C-alpha cells in the first residue's frame, strides 16, 4: 500500500474523533440559554431604553448566564456574582480586552487610552502610568488644595441659585458643574475657561449614548454606506473633530501656564504626562496620542460617573429622612462649630462612608460595567465560549441579589456596619467599580470629590423638596446610556443649617 494511502486510512478514526468533539462542543454551545432572536438585529430590540433593567428581567426568564446576539455580536450576559467569580478566577486574562468597533475606536482615541483600548503591553504601560502617577492615593492627596478650593464655589452657587429661583434650585445642574470643574481642574489645570469646561462636559455626556449606536460597517464593510445614510459617520466625525480642537488648544495653552504658575501645573495630570514624556528613565514611550487618549479617559470615565453618584446620594438622602438625620448628626459632632468640613475630618465620617456604599450598591453609575471580549476560546460553567465573545456583567443586578443582601430593595446603610464588604473588587457581589485586570483605577479620586462636597452641602444647608412635592413624586428611574444618571433632575429648597 502506498504510504499516502496508509496515512489517510490511519487519519480516518482521528477525523471521526475530531468531528465528534466538534459536535459535542456545538451542542454544549447550543444549550446556552438564549432568548429567541430576530433576523439581522438578533436580540438588540430586547435591550429597551434601560438595558440593565431589561437584561435583569430577561435573566429572570433565561438564567444568570445568557447568550444574546446584539446584531451579529455574540454577547454573554452574566447576572450572578458566582459566575463572575469563576470568570475572574479562571479567565480574567482571556476577558482582559475590550471589543473593538468603529465607535470604540473613537472612544479609545484610536486605541491610545486605557478604558476602551485593547489588552496588550501598551495598554498595561498606560494603566501603570495612571495608577502610579495620576490616580494613586498620594497623587489624590497632593491635589487636595484644588478640590477644597472648589467647595466654597459650590456652596456659593447654591446660595446664588436659591436667591434667583425663589428658593428652589436645580441641584443636579449645580452638582454637574462642580464635578466638571474639579475634574477638569485636576486633569488639565486651573486655567481652563468656563466655556471650555462646558464643551468638555458636553463631549463627556455625548460619549454615553454612542455606546448603543449600531454601526453597520461593523457587520460588514460593504454596509458602510448605511452609516453615512443614518448620519452615524457625521456624528462620529464631529465628535472627533471637537475633541481634536480642544486638545490642540489645551496643549498649546499648557505651555503658557507653565510660565505663569512657575511649574505648579506639573501637579495636574496633563503636566505630569508631559513631564513623563521627557523622562527617559520611564522605560516606555508616551506619545502625544497617548496623552490625548489618557486625558480623554479621565474626562469621560471620571465626570459622569462621579456626578451621577453625587446626584443619587442627595436623592437618597431626601427619600430617607432618618438617614439624612444620622448623617447630619455625625457631621455636627465631627465639625464642632467649624464653618467648613476639611478633608482631614472626612476620615471620621464613618456613617457617611457607609451611606455612600449603600448608594452605589443600589445605583452603580456604570450598571453594566464596560464590555469585555474573549481573546481565545474558554469554558464558563462548562459551556464552551468561542474567541471574540463579548461579556457583559450586570453589576446592577448583583446589588439586588437576595442570596447576598438581606432585603436588598431597602435602603439601609447600617448593613455595611461591622462588615468588611467593600467595592475594591474582592467581593464579587459588590463591584460598582468593576473587577479584575480592568478594574477602575479612579476609586480614591472620585470618592475624594464626592465626600468633601457631600459633607459640606449637608453641614451648611438643610434640604427639602419644593412645596407641593412629596417623596412619592420622586421618579427613581434612570435615563438610558452607559452611565445611569437619574432621569429626573433633583430640585430642592436649601436653607441655612441651624446647627452651625
Ligand atoms: C463613582 C465613580 C466611578 C465609578 C463607579 C467607576 C466605574 C468604573 C467601571 C465600572 C469601570 C469598568 C471596570 C471593568 O471593566 O471591570 C471603570 C473603568 C475605568 N475608570 Fe472608572 N469609575 C468611576 C470614576 C472614575 C474616575 C474619577 C476616573 C479617573 C479620573 C476613572 C477612570 C477609569 C479608567 C481609566 C477605567 C478603565 C480601566 C481599564 O480599562 O483598565 N473612573 N470605571
């Protein structure tokens, strides 16, 4: 028998084995619970206007591990902490990347940022720069002066707005401008004009709905014309152009500030990054594009999340007068007649800290975290998950899981007393800042901004709903988008606090 024939005969059982294995794998895949889908759009129509709530409902029908098809994108949705624990313990590296698409390209400043960029050595270096040089607790402390300087302005804004609005103010707008001011100042420097801040805040807000835009080009390059027709290409182009123009101006003006402020600007992120760019001992190269990508990240990832949290905090205080009373009592004891609460005093506000934890348990600002994608085939719960499967984690659902939280719908900060449960990524049922390699590096940074504002707003004023409005009238629904802002703006009546 000729040797080729012999080899072919010997290969036959092997091929059978391979085919049999493929069949088992695809059967196992087919078993993954999955809601029925429509041609072409798959399950996209089931996301609804508030995706984390729609996915939560779907998970009640189809289970905590579901496969959805968002257009042509295979998407695994996890709604149970145990499965996330398994993913992170066994496959964190496999899911360490973000999906790439036309829109992610824009949000990642052509893959030059941290939050939206793909996993790899270059991403690792940028994340290290952010955690050691920009967002470390030491750096957060060093920017204390800039935070504290913004607080009197916040309080003045409340007084001004109340005098203009017959006592009623839109606190949501005031909080938004406070967070935008502090973050742009810490990232870019204090010279940024009011107009520029408004543009930055708008660009940051505009990024959130971009996540849910469908790009036809991602389905097939032949369908690019549909993106032109739908106006998506124009929207992306203008978004990019606005960022580019802004950065051009920021980098140019930074040089001027350097002279004016005698090097003080180096404490700000942009100054630190420009300094690191010249530092040959760093061991990695920072390009101008990296500086733009990192700066854009801090704005996009920092402003809306921090502002949404502060807005939910004030909302929950109004809805829970008993909690408000306890926070204020603690403040009165700690402040001891001081006019302002300083950052040094924040460490003593233990009730306020558990109150904030309770707020982000029920209202995680990024309820579905940020999407990830598998770099290679892997197994979850015994199912075979192919390469390039998207992973969505419903952290909002975790905060409502009765197996982990007693009476989860009740607002009860005391549940965190005598408990070591924290949001730092170790307790898989409480992950508002994400988990694993892609965890948020901005936790300390955002908490410092939230705590100092909250403490002073409550120390200085008593807060009530406008006359005729009751707690029952408060709509607790979120608006759509990646960041879960409260849909209704918070309108309140501040009066000078009598305890001072
Ligand atoms: C209450 C405030 C905040 C919340 C709730 C929050 C939440 C998150 C979440 C859920 C992720 C995705 C984690 C994952 O995929 O597992 C993330 C990533 C990120 N956040 Fe935050 N964040 C907040 C504030 C900030 C601030 C103030 C900054 C910086 C100024 C920041 C910078 C980032 C960056 C750079 C990433 C990307 C990390 C990566 O992909 O490796 N965040 N954040």
